[in-house]
C-alpha cells in the first residue's frame, strides 16, 4: 500500500540538454506585486555599464516563500559541509566589480 502511494506521488521531470547547461548569473533583481514575485537573473561583466536579463522567473507568493525556505535549508547544509559563506556588505552594486577602471 505504501509503495503504491509513493508511485502515485512521484513526478516525472524532464531536463532538456539546453536547460541543463544552466545560465550564469551574478546579480538578481526581485520585484513583486500583490499576486506574484518576479526574479530577474542578470550577468554583469566587469567594466560594462550595461547588462541583459538572462532569465526571468515568475512565482506566486506561496512559491516564493517555499523557494526561500528551500534555499535557506540548502545553504545551512552547504555551510555545514564546506564552512561559512562569506558575503561582503556593500551599499551599491560595484559597476567595476572592484577591479581597475577601464581607460581608452
């Protein structure tokens, strides 16, 4: 009986090859309305003042909260295995990534 229940609760998820490659992002911008959260994933290049949104995820508030809880749980697991993740505090996103300022 329990095995039948587990089989009924399984979800078959396909991961296409192009999606499996992933998209690199080093900046996320989150906005929300009363009915949804929008997360834009962006790739910023050093010394480049312009960047493009590489992926946009739209979530219900309930799913956004579930994502937050899942991320927190996974960060705790990661840090217990690999040590604390250090995050530098800054007031604004550094447009030059803290590197040298380009000159022409």
